[in-house]
């Protein structure tokens, strides 16, 4: 890293960010699986309360798995290309709509998820 010169700061931040992502990867995937499996029918405030509060605490205290304190399903399992395509098709620009689309794609028509429409 000593030979990076002016890019050193940016690379150090990238290394730190990747280290954090690596430490919380398992917890984020557990939370993502919970959201995809159980939270389709609930509105945003209930989804946030369950993910950020209840479930994050359970996996941290009972199972000793770290999760990102700012967990977002879009960041955890979202695909930028898909999200841009949905935006072109006119999906509302809110977290519940994007989460619903992620849930729909994750189920791959093996079942019909119950979703709330914002």
C-alpha cells in the first residue's frame, strides 16, 4: 500500500469497508433469509423493527453472529442491474417496493409470496 501515493486513502477505506463486510456477511445473509421468508406481508416500520431490533439482537446474543447495524436488503442481496431495470419499468422509489421485488425474484415463482403494496 505504500506505493499507492494519492490513492492510499481511498484504498485504505476500501480495505476497511471490505473487512467490515466480511465480518458481517453471515449475519446479513441470515437476516436476508428471514426478510425474504417472513416479512413480505408487513409494512416498512414493522420490517425495520423486526430486522434492526428483534432479529439482529437474537442472532448477536444467542448465536453470536454479527450483522451490519445498518442492514438493508437491497445492499445485502440486491442486484444493481435488476434495480435499474425495475426503475425503468416504473417501480416506486421506496425501500418496500424494492424489497418486494427482491422477494419476488428470490422465490423464482416456486411459490406466491404475500406482499404489501406501499
